[in-house]
């Protein structure tokens, strides 16, 4: 045995000597994201990056999605040396820029002559004061999901890409019937404030920081009519008290239509693969207002570099990889809309088992407005707008009063935060 | 070294570990927060001294005013209700019987359960259409029961009812301890003198229970001012701002809006409010609290 022991010892020494130069040359990058283990696609990306860049090792900080913006902020404030991370949404991104926590990338983009054409309109949403502080990694936007089985059962024609909101309401009525376990609802309106203001942003009247809140009126009226008059969707208070979630509800198969972000495509396929549902689903563009050009609402997730990074070159390589064609192809295989879009993305989508290929045009966008712009007051105004929407949707306040109060409270917030 | 000095040093050395903990985790943060209240700080950019501006903002901030009044509303109803319920429970269960112990345990149980878990369950109980509470109300003929957490008028009462239920059992135990501390011979004397049950309560029980009552009142006031968990889970301060209370608003400003200076300023005002009420209580105690020699 002793002989073997000695041999083993020698082998270990040998490996250590051989491996040592490689280990020493390696740079360790710290990278933060959310749901790394849960979602797997970031893991696929990081592992692929490490394989292609043997001189870089990536240490991952994995956080739950809901806590990500807060935790990230605390880590940065505490001087944690995260090199590369995602800015989850424009509000977080705007805050990072405002506090100069992330580095403008324009010089690096120019130096390496990075082809930006693949980012299309997404690029405008990461440009602040003429500078690009992050490259779009994901770019989700709202579409309409529908349950083909339910439409077939009621003999209602499937929605089309040019559906208007009044048509949406009428269709929802046709799909509502039954009681108890047999109950079907035309639609489900999720309890996020954004679900109630997407229609307003489609009016092309500006954003929720600077535009008039009058833009929200028709949408709030529509949601109110659907929930309280037609009763073709459960009302806000019911959904809130039940802690309702769109994913479970739509997958139970008794919701006809659901307007939601493109991020839900991946979850639908995932849940079907897990045997959690067998809904035959389809997608069309987000319904629109008659006579107005089509617009949808979106959310860009840029990948950014900490202004204090000590490994700028390596960090920049990771950013280019995640937000470029390589990152896009991995995301596309997971049916996630990447920030960098070319034809291959849609081809990849269409090739995924279970993806509805009958209407790929649903994923073509012309105008994508951000839910909240990258503005320092987005957080405070978001809280306020949500409060007023809830008051109107629970019948505690008329829609007129809610809109008037939003205007008044915006004045107050601006005044108090000068 | 003099003997007394040495004794004193030994005593301090025993206190030291505890004091260091207090210093590091309580005193220094509190002083730092007080300093922060004169600053503008988002936790990242350099702090900026703004003098009294945070305090001036408070006077103009409608959300602060609403949160202030809501805190008083919550406390003003929760404290007396909790005390009355806890006292009634304690009086009813102040017997040596075996079955009584079971009831004591049952009433103490809500206090042991986590507030978060309990609030989630109550949120469901309060559901306007499908919640058991409204189903029961409809059954007994209330055709249009309150919409509880979905209604601006009823959201706060809903939180108050849940809070009373949650804490009454705890204060019941305090009162039970107080009741057991009343010497039995006083009741014998009262009986011999021909006192009725009510008179025994009014002139023996109640006066001798005042030290407990004082303790319960003080603790309950402080806890009610600090209300947060129930609000966070059940209503998120809504609908609108109907259940926005001070601690929740401080939390929003600090950790959602990164407005640490303003949040600290509100916390300072909040601290003064609690301190004032507590001092007032201690002053008042001489008038109504009876201590048995």
C-alpha cells in the first residue's frame, strides 16, 4: 500500500506542477445574475464562455430574481467587486448610470468596431445622454397568448395580429361561461401595475414620468368593464387576495387569452415538458388601439461593467459574449428573446419542440416602449401610479379621480425631490 | 488599588460583553441614523449635508402625513381592544382546572405562530367573495359585507382585528401572572365583608392589577407603533395609502427608493414620538398604578 501511496503523492505533485502555470495565468471575474441554477441558460452561457476563454474563470453570484435589484445595490454600495452583471430593468439601469456605478462602453465598442446593427431599436433604450453603458442581453416585450382548445370549444376564431382592444373585450365575453370547476374566463389581468398601464403607453402619448396620465383612461376603463361589468376576468381584489399567478391560471386551461411578456414562452414550454399542462397555446401581437400605429411595451436587460472593475479587458470579453450572437443563440434555444436579434433567432425558436410556429410575425416589433424609462424618479412615481391604479381597480376611487390625483401627486413628488 | 475600585472594575467587566453588543449593534447605528437624517444619501454616492431639509420635506409630504395618522389610528384602536380582550380572557381562564390549561394554550398559540404565515392566512380569510369571514356574514344575513383588505374604509380595521387576535394571547399570559400575584386572603376578606363579584373585581383585582396593566400598556403601545409585518403581507400599505403606516413608509423610502437620509429623518421623528408617549406614560403612572407593599 505504501508504494501506491508514494506513487499517488508523486502524481499529485506532478499535476500540481503542470497545472500551476495555467492556474496562475487565470483571471477570476465575478459575475452576478438571478436564478442561475434555476434557469440554467445563464449557466450554459457561462460554462461555454469559460470553455472558450481558458484564461478566465467566472465566479457567479446567484440571487433570487425578486431580490436581485436590491441585493445588487447593497453589494455595490458595500464595495463588493462584482465585475459584470445584468441591470434587470431600465429603472435599475438608470439608477446605476446616475450613481456612476457602471462604465460607459462607447470607447470599447469603437475600438473593437462592434457591429451594433443586431440590437436594432433596443440600442436606443440603453443609450443615456448619448452614451451606451450596457449592451442588451435580453429584450422582452408584451404579446398576447391564447388557448387554442378554448377557442375551438366555443367556436370562436383565433385572435389575429391586428386585433384591437374593443375586439379583445368582445372575444373575452364569448369565452366566458360556466360555474365552479367548469368556469372559463375570457382573460386574466395580472395584478402588476404594468398590466394596467400597457394600454396607456400604446397611446403614443409619452412615458409615465413625463407624459399625461390621461393616456391611462381608456385602458383602465377597458379593464374595469372586463372585470366588473362583463365579468369575463376575475377582478383585481380577488386576484390579489388569492395571490393569483398567471402561470398557474393559464396552464389550468380555463383562461382564453392572456397578455403577458415574451418571457412567458419559455415557462410555458418548460412546464409542458415537465408534464404540468397540455394547453395548446398560440401567440399574436399585443392588441392595439384602433387608428393608432402598433406599439408594444418592453423591458431591456443590459449587461454592464462595474465602473470599479480591475479586469476591464476580461469583463468586456464577457459582455460581448453574453450580449452578442453567441449569447443570443443560447437564449434562443431556450426560447428567450435576446437583445441581439437576427433571423437565426426566430429559426431557432421555430425549431423548439412545442413552439407554435403558425404566427412568427407576432414576434416582429415596430415600436417598443419601456415600462418605465431610465429616470431617477421612476421608482417613486411607479409606487404612486400603482397605488392610484389599485384604488381605481378596487372601486375605491373613480378613474377620473385616480387620474387627477396621479397628476397632483406627480407634482408633489417632483417638488419634494428637486 | 482600592477594594471598592476593584469591585467596580470586576462588575464592569461582567457588563462589558453585553455592552459591546449594545454599542455595536444598537447605539452606534442609532446615532449614525440620527446623523443621516441631515444628509441626502442613496447608499452609493457621497453623502451630502442638507441641514433640516429632510424635516421640511416631511411637512409637505402627503404620504408622511397619511402614514402618521394611520399609525395613530392603528395604535388608538389596537391597544385598548387588545387589553380588553386579553383581560377578559385572563379573568375567564384564571382557574386551576385542567381543561383551562388547554384553553390558555389555544389562546397563546397565535402569538407563537409567525406573523408572516398568519398574515397570509388572514389575507385569504378576508377575501371579499370567497373568504370564510364574508361567507359567514352572508349566511347570517349581511347582504353586502365589507370588502376588507380591498376597501379603503375596511382595510385598516381588517389589519387591526388580525393584530388583536395575534397579540391578545400574549398579554393574557401577562395578566394571568398578575392575577396569580394577588394574595388570596384579600378576596376572603372581601367576601366576609359581603362584596359582590363586581365589587371584588373593581376594588381588589383591578387596583392590584395596575402594575401589570401599566407594563402591558407600555409594551403594547410600542409594538403597535412599530406595526409592519401584517401591513407588508396583507395590504402593502394599500389600497392606495389606506394602511400606509410610518414604519412601512420608512421602509419604502429607505430600501425601495434609496432615500436613506429622508427615511432616517422620519425614523428620528418616529423615535421622538414613541419616546414622548412612553415618558408621558411613566409620568402618568404615579396617578393610577397601585403597588402592593
